[in-house]
């Protein structure tokens, strides 16, 4: 491995938060929808349904929110330039048709960015639900199982989740500031922090764009245009070792990744949150890692844990380094991220498939 580069300065400002400071202050990062704001959402849903728009066709202009819209613009700025996350609570989903809940969620999402494909099938609307699969299969991704997800980022500017139904037990959401992880690593072990500025192979889990290798190489820490951005999935870094031409992980790499994970899981750094039906969570992938604990689901199919997910390319987002194009396909602001493979067809399914 090449000589370690000098570290960038520590991150200052609201993105370098500590969970211990925010856990007992949910009002700082939660917006409770008012009755009037819910009314605006429902009117917009009725409008797109009356026009016969498919969910994937809905644009921001099709979903007018006269008073809530400016609030969402402010929240988007908080996600991109501030703390990096926000919870919007109170969307009515229980007893509602899936198509209405999905349209409401998608419409709110258009105020945060443009939907991107979340898998090789071209799902613009993702379903986070156990499909009876297991990550022992190298082509399975963790969101299709009941397993813990481990702290990671997704391949987009903003990842959003809408809770429809909760599990019988478990499935708690956790997230942590990757900026605070960097600060702690750079302070305690600058040698290990420096290693994470070098490329690591990461498994594509069988979703391989045309002309690409079955894994991609990207640093965990990326210092570009004045911004520190993080891209990370520890299980997929390890499963990349199944490919003979992927770089072998050195003991120093493992030590650096172990410290990174230890800090992500540190109770002082991370923030835990239990979802309620109707919660919408928006996270900035470049400064936030997210996780989900393992869960036990209900035996009845109609009660099973179910979240909807959006991967969003956001206007006004930060510049990303050229190496991100290996995963994001493009680094053009507003038109980047997602997974496109041969035969991918973009659509917004209303059921998990």
C-alpha cells in the first residue's frame, strides 16, 4: 500500500454530532405533521390519482404542498448542510391502501430529490421486508432478511424510509455521524484513519452494471472539494474477498475497519430510534451511517414489518469525488446514484418482489 497521506482537519459544525447530546432532544430533529399539512398531502394524493399518474411519474410540480413545501425545503437543507437527518412523524398509513401511502411518501420525497434505482430490477420504490432470505447467499442484500444490517451507507445522496408496520420485536433504527467517527479516529489513531483514505474492494452482491467488475474499489473516507464524504458497507467489503482479483485486506486494514465499527456502535456516538407507523426518516448518506437491529417478525403475513424506501439524488447536494462514479454511475448533482444493470427496468412496485 502507498505511503499514508496527511489527514484533513477535524470536522466542525452540526454534522459532527454525538448521539449522547441528541437522544433526549427529539424535538430538535423531529417534525410533527399538523392536521393542515396532512390535508395538503391528502389533497395532492387525490390530485395525482385523479390524473391517473403512476407513482414513478409523479414530479414535485405534480404534488403541490403550499405550506408544507417550504417546510420540506428547510428540512432538506438541514439534511444536506446541517445535522444530516430528520424525522417527519404522523403520516396516516394504518388502514390506508398501499397505493395511497406510497403516493403520499413519494410526493413528499420529491421535495428532497429524484428517485434512483435501488437494485438491478430497477425498483425506484423499495420495500424493506423479510423475504425469507439470508445473506449467506452472496447475491442477497440484508434488507431482504431479518438480520441486523450493520452500520452502512446506501448508494445515493439521501436515503428515506417510511414505516408502514413494525416487527413483533427488534428492528430498531440506529444512525451515527460518520463525521464524528472520523474526528474520533483522527484524534485517537491517525494512522488507522489514514488507511481508510485508500481504496477498499466492496462486493456488488451480484448486481453488476455493464462492463464493470463484480466489486468496486472506493475509499471509506473521501476528501474532495472541501467536503469529507463516507461510503461504507463492512459485510460487503469482506464478501469482496471471494473474488480472486480483489485486493487482499491487510491486518492494518482490518484494524482500521474494526475501530471504525467500534466507534459507529459507541453509545456516546450513535442515536437509536424506534419507528412508529407513519414515520418518515431522511438521512444524508455522505455524513450519516445507518443500521437496523435484527428482528422477530409476526407470523401473519398481513402484520409483517414493512418499510418503504427511497434513494434520492438531491438538488443542491455536495460535489463528490470522481471515484464515486464507480458506484454511483455518475457524480452529476441531481442525477447520480442508484444501481443500473443490463435489463434494468425502472418502476415503482407496490408489493415486495
